[in-house]
C-alpha cells in the first residue's frame, strides 16, 4: 500500500500534538512490509519529522540554506509552504497512491484528488465550541465540515470527540467515524540535570483562553500564600504576558509562580519531580499531557469533562469544572498526602499502558485499508 501524506501540518508546527501523532503513526507504518509512505515536502522545521526516518536526504539538503536565510532575518515560511503544496499537488496528479491522508483542514487537495479516497483525522471541536478565541474559526469550521463530508473515513482521537462530531454535525455519517487513541512518546530518562524547585505543582503548555490558567491561579493563590515552600511551575507556553504578570501581582505571587522553558528530552523530569500535574483546561480532544504525566508516575488533577475521564480513567483526580474550592481541595489532598500520590502514581502507570503508538498505527492502517478497498 502506498500512503500519500499531505505536508501541511509539517509547515505549520515545529512542535505540537498533531505533528507528533502523524510522525509516530507513519514511522510505525513505514516498517511494515509492502507499505510505502510518501510525504511530498520541500523542507520542514518540525522537530519530530526531522529526527525520524520519514525525513529523507533530499529534504535535509535544504536545511543549511534555509536556516541561513532565517538567521539573516529572511522569512522562508511562505516560500516553503508554497513549494511543499506544489510538490503535494504534483504527487496527487500522478495518481500513484492508494490512500491520501490530509494532516489538517486545508481543502486545496480536493481539486486534484480526482475521486480517490482520503481519511481525515479530527482532533477536537475547539473551533466550534470556542470560536471567540480564534480569528480563523469560521474558515476552519467550514473547511472541516467539507472535508468530513467527502472523506471515505474519519478518525476521531477519542470517543468524546466522536460524540462531539455527531452532536455538532448530525448530517455526517456516524458509521464512517472510527476512534483511534494517541500514544505517549515522552522521554522519562534523566539524561541531564534540570533546575527545578524542591516542592512544586506543575502546569504544562499554553496558558490562554480555555486552558483556564487564570482560573488555576485564582483557585490556588491562598494555598501558595499559606505554604511558602510550595510553588507552581509552568513548563513551556512562552514567557509570562503583561496580563499574566499583573494577575500574579494581584495575588501577591511574584516569585511563587515560575515559567520554565524545556527541551524535548527534559519534560519528563518536570513531571517526575512534581507533587502533581494540574490540567484545568475546559476542553481537549484527547490531552496528550495526561498520558505524559501518567507515563512519568505523576498524579493528575483535572476537570471531569470532555475526553479526560476517558483517557485518565481511575488514574485521574477529578474536580468539578468551574469549582475553585473543589480544585484547591483536590490539589491539597494529593500534594500533602504521600500515600495518595503513591496510589495515583501507580494507577497512572497502569492506565498509560493502554495507549501505544504501535496500537494507534495498526488501527489507522486497518482504517486506511478499508477506505482504499471501498473505492475499488
């Protein structure tokens, strides 16, 4: 089977859950006999793709030139995107593939696919549920609907996402929606020392809008003020904004809430050394950080909505969405009780074993084959 992969996500993400998902799945499938993966890409800065066997020599030879241009302040993004799309269109026109896999919601390929089958993965309903936070929400929603209508098969990353698709798009044929979970790729070895406090709660990733960072700060401000040894570490997400600094000043938390950047092989240590990982997001299609925390034996405090109960199972310490006192109580319960931490650490290590990239790849492959056969 020849699988032609649309390169659009690799032109937009350096890191990110979507590009991680495709790289892991296609890396697994590329080792199968009789399977050929083609990614018609000109060049990519995506860190997952660059270290994989999917990134070929012809891709790598452009690295030095384009990196030099970037270092000189010359923007290459539009040029790279345009050339990658041109390569993808050329590959589509040749018609020498069994199945096409779009990696996001750009509809450009519909003009060239000539009735051949494609399988679309839907990651979440963020743009439908929180349109106020995205300038391109209307475009994304319209494109997603069109692609779902025409897709031979749809992969949802959780049963909750499948349920949301059916609820928000009742005209989509539910029988063509299949669920395939993500796996965990986090490096849990301590290869180098990372400067972290002795006693901290962990928050990971971007902090804006529906991620509920402001809500978390308001919920635990009194806890941090009462226990001067306890801190909140925010891993990644960029430096604090002016608004976030003002929020921390409002609650007198300067120096108590830290923002720390990390390299890919360092994140595991953030989880392993934390008293708990708090994920107050109002909605996630899947929630890869939940798997990361469980794989590292870090107890998780998270909301009782969207995909979280499905992914965390009995390893999750759930609080009621929007309930500040409940969130604070759950964090206190796990932070100050070593037996509770040990119990939920063990539960997480057990639960995460249900999610592997090998299993995800095999399920995707079965769906790809079914979609390809349907077209013949």
